[in-house]
């Protein structure tokens, strides 16, 4: 049994940083910190690649959110205060999308808190951010034929990669959890504040509070879940959404050249004074920060999912964190990692995971179909378990 580690000296320094700066906020300890070291090295690797050339970084801010090391680097004259404001938004998003923070919106949903009524089906008011992410999650789940499933949380929770002595869940436990992963049990409603009383006669919705939370669009957003044991997991989509939001904020504030790095989710703003950004792609199971290749990109997102990121090993078999929604076990095919290059970071985030679940043949069919029907084409880089690299666009 073993975990994936960085070299000892770097690991110890990173753990020390995480422990001293973020333990109180995130509740992370050394064991948990080892699971996010890969994201730190991805960010460090990115800085090394993009730091070369005529355009040097002018300002960088960083922090730890969602168990992920996040950095924002400007290559123009963007004020450091703007970067800090962008980074601080991650704290707000953590209070929406964190699945472990007891104060977060997602945690309360999965704990069935703040119900609007005593009906059999759970119903609650949600934020527009939550509504937007879940609605897109449901659309992409359908588009990928369930390869991406935001209702897989009850199964994902069975696989504990933080334990010093991880175990493989028994078949009957996995089968029981799979009964509660149907996205059809999730329903979303959007109501104008003037019609909010019409949502349901039994709703205990505070109309004044709803009006205050509705904001400029004057809408109220309602989530309903038919299955009491269904757990929503947004780990494969939230960072992509956040990257898009941070991009929009920075551009609105006049930033023209910057890199947003959320672990394996990278967004490059502008073209770095014509040079483009060279983004490294991690070599699976190699030393962290050792890249298989790099890609030169501008004004786009680069997102990588890989089976080497979080895993444990028992009897020479690797059990990684990307779960097959059809059987509840880690995906078992020929792929080690998938990188998606796409202007929409949310889509890139979802598709990097969904395509890894499909395997080589499924990816080729999906990319062909997607690029023939979508105006926002994607490029995909596949690295197989035997080290073969394949690029599709």
C-alpha cells in the first residue's frame, strides 16, 4: 500500500506551509495535505513555464481553498489589490461549494437543512451560483450519457483516500449507494420574486429574505431532491465554474494578461504579449512537477484529470479517485490522464473527468461529435497507462 508523494524535502516544506497557514481555516492536517500537494506542484510548474520569455510576472497572489492551492498571476499592470479581491472570492465560493465545510451551502443541502416544507421531498432555496452550477451539471451529465454524474456523492464518500489504512468498500455497500445516484431525482425551479408564493402552498419561504437574496435578476432559485439519500458532488465542475467567474472579474477590472491556477484547472487570459502561455501537463505517476509535454495557449482553459492524483494501492492494484458511475469502482480502462483545452473552463473541468471515464475509443467518438456540433471546439490530449500520447481536435 502506498500514497503518491513528492520528494521528501519539498513535501515537508509544503506540509509546513499548509499546516501553519491554513490548518485552522480548512481543518487540514498532514495526511490531508499530502492529497493537495500535487495541485501545489501543478501551480509551481505552471509558473516555471509561463515565467520564461519577454513578459515576466508582475504580481502573484495565492491561497488554499477547496483543499487546493490556488494562485493568480498577472503579466500586465493589474493592481495587486484587484488580484487579492479575485482571490478573496474563492472564500465566498468555498462557502457555497465545499462539501465538507458545515457552513457551506452544499453541505447544508446534502444534510437536508433549511427545508422549505415538511413534504416527503426535500426542497430548499439556493443561490444563483448553486443553481447555475447544478443546472449545467445536469445538462453535461445528459450530454455525456452519465459518464459525468453530479449525483454520485454517496458512492464517492465510500472511498476514503485520506485514511492511513484505506479499504475497498464491499460490493453490497457499493450496490446500496448506487441506488441513490439518479440525476432524475434532482429538480431545479426558477421563480420571479413576484410569483414566489406560487412555488408551493406549503412552502415556508421567507418572501422578504428571498427578495433580498434574489439580487438584480429578481429571481428565486429552488432545488428539490426526491431521494433522501442522494448526495450531490460538485467536485468535477465547481472549480471550472470558479475559474470562469474569476476570469470575468479580472477582465471586467481591465486585466489583459493573467493566469488563474486552481490545481489542475488553469485559465490563461490574453496571449502574454504575443508569446502565449506554455502550460505543462503532468507525466502520470512521475515525480510531481515532471511534465510529459507542454502546450502553448492563449485566452483559454487547460484542465487535466488523472488517475495518479489521489489513490491508494492494495495488492498491487491501484484504486484512484475517479469513479465509474456504472459500477461504483474506480474507472478501469487504458487512460491515465485526460487534458481538455476549451474556452469554457466549466466544460473543460467536467469533460476532463467524463472523457477519462469513456476510454480511448469513447473519447474519439465524443470529441468528433462535440466539435461537429459546437461552436466552442475542444482539443483533447490523452495519456495512456503505457505512456502513449494522443491528441484529438
